[in-house]
C-alpha cells in the first residue's frame, strides 16, 4: 500500500445534509415537568433539545436527521433514560442504556430478501483472565465447519463489550446485505470482550492465543496472516493498529476508525522502520480523538512508513461509524481477496 495522508472534506457532509429528513421523537410521560432529547444529534447534554407536551400528555420534538445511525436518550426531570417505546437499545458503557434508530436506506437495514448469517454468543473461559468473557461470532450464510474462511477480529470501544458491534452496530445486517448482493465475499467475524481495558496484556494473550486456538477447534477456522484482519473503533481502533503491529504473523491488515492514540504510544513508534501490516485509518474532523490521530499520522510520515489516513465530517459517534461500516467491511474483504490471490499464485 503506497504511503498516503489525505485530509479532505469532500462532499460527504453536504450529501448527508441534503438527505436529512425529519424524525419526531415521542415520550409518554404525563407526570413529567421537563423533558429533553439528548443524543448524537445534540452533542448529548451540550445541545439537548426541549420537548413539548401535547394535549395527550405525550412529549414530542422533531429533528432533521441525516442518513445512518443515531444514538439518543431522554432526560426526564433530570433523569437520563432510554426510550421505553423502542426495542433498539444497548448498554451505554456507563451503567445504563441508550436507544438508537437508523435513518434512510442503507445496509444497516435488515433485508428479508438476502440469506442470513448466524451469530453465536458464548461465555469463554479465559485462562489469561481467570474468568469468563463474552464473545460473539458471526458465521456467514452457508457456513460449513472445516472450510477455509477469512477472519475479521472486530474490537469494541472503551467500557463496552462484545455486544457493541452487534447489538448497537448491527454489523450482521451489513454483512448479510453485502454478501447477499455480491459486494463482498463470506468471512467470519469474531467480536471479543476486553474486560473494560485496552487490548494489551492479558487481553492480548486472550485474543492472540486463546481465541485463535478455540476458533480452530470449534469451527475449523484458522487465523492465517494473509486472510486475517483486525478492525475497531476508539479503544478498539488502537487495538486494530497495535495488534497487527506486534503480531504480524497473525494479522496482515488493520482498519482503525476514530482510534485512541496517546503520546506515549506514538513516541514508542520511534524504533519502527517499517509497518509489517497494511493499515487504514479514518477519523471524524470533529472527533475528540482527531488530534491524536493527526499526531500519529505525522509520526508515521516522519518515518516514511506506508499507511492510509483520511478525515471526513463527523464526530465520535455511531452516526459517523455507521456511514463508514461498508467502507470498512469492503476494505477488509479486498485485503482477504488479495491474500487468496497471492496464495493461489504461490502454488
């Protein structure tokens, strides 16, 4: 992959604005005195919107939303709560739950016309941790144990767990839709939990040693560098860069979205003369982590290392990540297909 650093706005932000459509949020709270909408569309508490009480004792507010996913909560007399009328909710990483909705057509929507993959959830007894950790595994439509499948290790953000990409991100819908129309080829996704800490130390042993052995025993799928990749967001974005860097024998590609890169980590790259993996970095221009991404980019440029980096309009939100999910999965598939081609040519 050629060295590249591209910081460009493009037309992505304008396209989303033009495609915005009104959505009315509603809450049945007849005894409430003050109700607000807070979420990714309001920068949460910063710009939370007052809702108006109607004659039916329901509170409403209408907001124009661009396509993609939006996380939100209601603030009722100072108390934050998920939308009780919506089944679409997940842990918020702070001991509560958030709600979410998807706006407009996209691969985030479930399609009845495509074959469905299967997600298996288990509690894995980790020797590295000395306790059980949740792991979600997406198996593509038509999965057959013993066949060779590429593997994507998909890492979650801070204070979250294996459910983040599944319950909130709905990555299985994207996979089913993309595979169904032939945009990508079938591959397995492993979504581990991190026990609320970065993907280093015990987490690193859990992911790089225990889970690959288990994957081979359980599904007959082996982690082979040419067809194994790591992707993630935020804390998981750091892991998507760091794990392939330190385990090039296991992973050949990293895709980091809104990654967390601190100064100590960036300074530690001083000894790196060549990145042993292909890497793609994306970040939102309004993301609170964008300066760390820019410092990482400058360090990689100074060392003349090969990488790809781009900034688009957006913040540290699922609204940003949902609109880049297809790009992530397509890029991962492209790496896998190149690995298959290289393996065939070597025979």
